[in-house]
C-alpha cells in the first residue's frame, strides 16, 4: 500500500506461489512496472534474499531475460 497527500493511495496484490519466509517489501512503482512490462509474459519468478537487497525478476518458460530492481525502504 502507498499513500501520498497529493496523489491519494493505492494497494495492489497478485497471486503467487511463495517459498521461504514471508515479509514486506516495497518498490518505486515506476521502476517495477517498467521491468514487468518488458517481460514477455505474465508468469514470472521473483528472487529475493532480504527486503533491503536487489530483487531479480525472470520470465518462466526458459526465456533468458532478467530484470533487477532495488526495493525502497518502508517507514514503520
């Protein structure tokens, strides 16, 4: 979820198969969407180690393409 006094708020969710521990992570939506739009299909793999480290997105199906994006810090 995101909130901005000037722009309002937004929250998005998606179906996922999760392996490992759960947690919270946030991205600059422009950078995230630029990468996801460049991937050729909607089935992707998201690889991450910690909420402060880069995240790798790759399409499923054998296509050798990678998109890397840095998360942003979440205020608690």
